[in-house]
C-alpha cells in the first residue's frame, strides 16, 4: 500500500480506487462497505485511512470555473493549491492566503483546518463558499455558505462524504516580498509578541527552542508598490539582505531577500516544482488562544532539552478566529505551534505527551491531520461544537459509511 507524501505513514485500506470522474466516486461509494477520500496524502496519521476503500480524488479533472462577478473559483477536490494559484494569477485573481506547501490539495487542506499565517488571515477553510460532495447514498449534493450544516461540514475530515469540488473566495492579484530577521532573542520577542506577529501580512517565527535566541523571523509583506519600504529591524533583530536559505534546504524555498513577486510565489515557503519541506518527517501542531501565546511558549520552552533531539524545526504562526465548528481557530484568534520532527516515531511519541501536558492549561487544539495524542475526551474539552458536528455527520451518514478508526478515536463519529 502507498504511504503519505513524507513516507512516515502507510495506508492499510483493503483497496484504492483512483477516481477519474465523479461517476467513479459514486460507483465506489455505491459498491458498499467503508469508504474514505484520499487527496495528496499530506496527513501524518490514519485520519484519511479506512478498513474498506480509499477513493483517490487527485485524478478528477481540474476544470476551473471562474465567476468574476461573484469573486469565486470552483475546482476539483484534488487540485493542488499551487496549480490553482498559477491559473488564477494568470487571470488577475488571487486567494487570500496559502499554506507553506503549495502541493496540498484544496479539499484535503480545507477539510482539516490547514492554514498559512497572518494575524488578520483565517485558516484556508474560511475561503470555502460551497462544497460539492458524494453522500452516503452515492448522490451528488452541494452545500453553500449560510445553509444549515455548512459550518459543520467545511472542516469535515471526510466524515460525511467524499468532496469532489470546492468553490473558493478570490480577490484581485497582489504582490509581496519576503524578508528574514535574525538576532531576535526570546526575551525580546515574548516581551511584545503581538508586535512580532503583526510585522507583516504573514509572519512565521522559526525556532529550535534554544535557550536564548530565536532562529529567525520570516516576514511576508503585502505591497502597494514594489519599492515600498520595510523596517531594517524587528524586536532587536536585523533584516538579512542575502545569503543561503535558513531552513537548511537550498533548492525548494521561494525567493527571499526582499525580492518583490506575485502572491503565489511568495505566500508559500516552498516551491511547487520541487519536493516540499524535508521529507521523511513527522509533523505535529497545536493551536492556543493568541492572548495566551507568551505563556504557552514559555511552557514549551521548558521542554526544549527533550524536544531538540527529535526536532527539525518549530514554526510559530497566527490565524484569525472563525465560526467553523471544527476549525482549530473556532471563535478565537490563535497562535500556532508547529513541530517538524525527524522520523523518530518512538522519540516523538515520548515527547508529545509532555508537550500536550504543558499546553493543556491553554486549551490547545491539535491539527486534525498531524500526529497528536488526543482522544475523544480530550477533543471534547477543547472543541465546544464537537457533539454538534458529530450529530450532523451521523445524520448525513447514518450507516457509518465514512466512519474510520481515527474519527471514532477523536470523537468525530460514533463507533460501528
């Protein structure tokens, strides 16, 4: 069986159907037994797995439908964000934000509450205007923003059907530049954390949990004109004017050093035409209220000695509050604490409970598609609409066609 894109999870499904049309999806659902959608395989757990049939939607034709009057675009579920971004920019349009990897599928990313960064930018799921999906009865349905159940199913985790197309909000194209700031100390950053995260349209802080220094702050500035000035200092750090990629990978990072460019080549960290991130990795991520960020970060810093042996990078980001029931930013602005781990499954398994214990006082929510140790009780404590969303999924799929072990374990579906 295939593995996820990083090679660190192997799917256990009895079979995979590579859907080429929506009718292929309908036939796979109608054939009986458990089913689940599979996209670009960017989850790090058994969330998209099943005991029955995986339906790979990445082969659905990417038939883009642009509605300039409504400011929307409709795309096939398995379309990669980077492919959509190029198509939109060629026509003068843009998405409001992108994740760090443009390789992820639109449906998979929005179904799991995936995000970019920026104090005023919400998770990618909030751009969804409508979903087209195949339900448990193998019929095609459309649900639109404002309709009953919409806020439950957008971050739907594949728990109610197989999404085959997504309609997204768009806006006119824009330009950005990327700058790195080094020499920022933890003390300076935590003394005024809001000033750090508000330094650009999208801000990412990279750390290896050193005792004194952050590694660097990556600021993406939205431009009115290419010669718009940017500050030379940030929280006591200085702007880097050249040099190699700070991530330790040279050939797959989008252009830095303050060079202006189109939104779709600056919002992601990684280039679409290269292997993303590091590969052979595990990822974990937690969301806390933004107001709690300094104390939450101090709590994790105390574990730095246990974290560092297994860590490639930590990235710290932000997102704005939204009203989607299973969004990690539901009804609160969030600070996001991300871990990219070496492929050390036992070591990561040992340190995650300690991180989760340290973050428990802050009501941390895990990223749905990344490795964590939360069970149903733990998810219920931090997701106030979990029971409401579960009731919607049970009603839409009463026989449990889309139920899998992961969804039961975290309380999104009832066991069968």
